[in-house]
C-alpha cells in the first residue's frame, strides 16, 4: 500500500494522504470518508435484509412471499441533520410494502432531536443551529432550518415535560421545601425545590400562572402530593414572603408546615424604606438580632429597632414587624452554623431560577404557557445534573431531630 504524507506549507495547503489510490484530505476529507464508508455499510446491511426476505436475486423460487421493488428516497440522521439516501424497497406477494427492520431502527429521529436539544441547551440559537454542525460535503443537509429545529426541540422538550411531571416522590423524604416564582415573558412559573435528609437538592414540581397566587401554589402542592409527597410530616418551608404562597402552604399542609421567611428579601424590603445614610446601621442591627442565640432575644432586639424607626421611618418599621416571627423560625429549631445560613434565605432556588433564565436567554417570544413549561422543565432537569449538596449538609441531623421534636408536640398532632 502506498502512503504519501505532505505537510501543510506556509500558505495553509491541506495535508494529504494517499491510501490505496484514494487521496484523502486529512483535515477536511476524513470525516466525509468515514460517513461515506458508514453509509455504504448501512446500504449493505439493508441489502442483506432484503435478500433474506426475497431470496437471491434472479433465481426462481416456488414459494416466494416477497419481491424486490426498486429503491426509494429515504432520510437518515447523521451528525445532527438528515441526509437523503437510496432505500431498498420490498413488497409482499399481495402488493403491500414490507418495512426492513434495520431501516426502522436507523431512520429513528430521536438522535436528531437529542442533538437539537443539546445544542440549544448549551446556548446555540435555532437560527445558528446549522452553523454549529460539522459540514458534510456532497451530502445536502435537511431539517436544519430554524422552523425544523424549533419543531424537533418542541417534540423533545414535550417528552421532558411529561417525564418531569410524572416522577414519583414516594421514596425520598424532603424535610425542607423551597418555593419561588420566576418570570418567562408574561408567564410566572412557580418552582418547588426539595432538600432531602442528606442535603441533596431535587426539583419536585412546576406550575404556570400569571402570578404567585394561592390557587397556582395549591395546584403545585396538590400535584406533588398526588405523586407521593407526604403531608403529615413536620417540614420547613423557606419562602420569599408572598401572601398567596403562605396561604397555600397553610391550606394544604396546615400546622405541619414551619415557615421561614427569606432574610435576604426581608432585609431588602426594610432598607427600601430608608435613606442611604441609615441603611448600613439598620442592616447591622437586624443582622445582630438574627444572630441571637434565642427567639426571645432576637424578638426583643427587632421590636426595639422597630420602635426606634417608627417615628422617622414608619414604612421601615412596619416592614420589619410584618412577618417578624417567621424570620426567627430557624432559630426556634436550634439549627446553627452554615446550615442555618443556608436555610434562612431562598438563595438555592434563586440560583436555580437564574440558571433557567440563562439557558432560555435566546428565546425572544414566548408562544403560550405550554412553551414556557416545556422550556422550564427541560432547563430544570438539565440544571439538576450539576446540583451540589446544600451548604452545611453535615448538620442536617440537627434539623431532622428538631423537626421530629416538633412533630411529637400536641400543636402538630392534635393530641
């Protein structure tokens, strides 16, 4: 076999290799050669199956049940696009088309849809999808237009949505739930994030609406309960303070729910009522109160601060007093250290929502709530692959013991 290797010159000439009389451009032609060889192997496999059905060519057969019927143009998925190939045809003695088993497998569009979804999730827009594919010379590409890519993505994400909404929640205990809403166009998507006993995070549910109202949140909780989420379990809910959300939690979970208001949101609400000159010392005073060792001490310091602010800044005082007890729930449970810092804010779910918006940043127009749901479910499942455990997860046994203690109290069980 003759081999010749010519390295690229200063002008960027191609590097060639002559193998068995076939001249191959290593930089550009090897991929095309592999595709050509692969397609030839596929055609050979189809001809073998046709021979198995029809018998040897040009040979008389007394009990022939099928016959060759020429070729048709078929489509195969190669490298994220469809290409046209000659597909052998077989017909039965009754004139009906007989599909070749290998063709049914090879012509499946799932690989194309998987490639489309992967490209879009890493930030490729539907308009630029074709540019993200490696070129195949002499093989005209199909299903790479903007509309075709969008159609394949819609089919793939619809499957992801159904998978997401049908997962069972029976086998895992979630002592902590975080709920928050994020906006996609005109649609508000309420996300439920569960944290298990080991500190691992799981996206449990998703609902679409116009706002974070009570009915949307109740629908989200009811769906998760139908899939196995336990109600009669003392559980910590970390929320941003929305009234509709709080009502939904109380309506569905009753006294089993212990609500912790997000301190980041609360601090922001307080300082928005203050001039810049007073924000720093108020922040320091509130943070000092929240770091107190007991609920009584924290409550006393916060009420004292609210009294000081009431005369000059009644708005800040009112914001501080609103939901004050719910900002102290984590203290009442006796959780300390890093885990306490992680559970006193909705940062874990806020980060999740940020990741969801980042993946969906190329969407310019949302065509209805179903589209928003499909994108959200797909991006949430994608984000979940890279979840880390909650900061302070080694202290989870402290929280579990505290919740068990609450569950045993008469205020929960009704005894």
